């Protein structure tokens, strides 16, 4: 957490980092969902998978996604600030609210992308260099259909043999989503030379392009 906070301060002061290895966590061939989502019209989903910068960047580059907004889910409004959430003392998770068109990309396909290139579903309360419950992986279904699809997909992931360790992703009941501070929004787009982005998040976007070319969008959908 201190490492990431230091990089935020540097980015906001326009510091440019160089010679940072462009490697990331392991990527996975998450299975194609057997239970496909049945939705029409624009839909909203909330996903948590470690630092919200990378999850936002992945979905901002995904066809059919109209917006990807970083924020905090699972705690109170009074504590919904980066200073408190990053300390690990609140119940929030760093999360991303995604608005998508299911005629272009389905909810189950978003889940497949999330657990292929976005987050290791076997890690409890951590991803990459970040540690703490605020970095937990969680699915927040906003409808009965999303919940049924998420439950079925987690069961399928556990039986798939893709991961050696148990799946520890939680399905959480929806609570209010609090948008993160303005400087967090579109962070990867605005700060491509930030050391954290280059080390942990840019490789995720490259993996999206390579593993899901049918869903990859070169344009970063801001906002």
C-alpha cells in the first residue's frame, strides 16, 4: 500500500519513471462460461480484483463497455476516501463499476476476462504488490441473473483445473458504490509512464489484446 501511495504522489507531481520491468502476475485461460447471461439493454456490474487502476484499464479497453469507473464498495460513505480505504481499516474494496451492452459482451464474458487477465482468483486479500482486505477479489451481482451466472461460473472455475489452488472469490451483496477521487479516474490512461502502471497494469491490457482480440478495443473509453 505504501508503494502504491508513493507512486500516486509521484504521478501527481508529473514524475516520469523509466527502466521499470513490464511484467505482471500470471495470466490464466479462464474457461468459457457454460451458463451464459441472458440480459438486454445497458447493464451495470461491479467487480473487485485488487487495485482498481488495472481493472478499470482492462474494461476501458473492452468492446461493449460504455464506462468503467473506479470506486469503493462495501463500506460507509463517511469512510469512502482513499486515505482510509488504503489503510485497510474500512470494509470497502477497491472496485470498478462497469456499464456494458450485453448485445456486444455478456456478463459471463466480462467474468472470463476478469479472471483471465485481471485478477488471480486464488489470492485472498491481495493482488500483485498490494496487500489487505481492500484488495480482495469480489463479484457484486446487481440482479438475480448476474448472481446466478456468477455462482455458476465460480463453481465452474473451481472444477476447471486451470488453477492449482482453491478459488477464494467472494460474491458480495450490493451496497452503495462510492466513486473514487477524480485523480484515480482513468489513471492508467493519464499516467502511462507511472511505474506501477507499467509494472502491473499495462501487461494486463496487453494480455487482453492477445488473449481476447475479439473483445479488445484499442481506444481507452474514458469516463
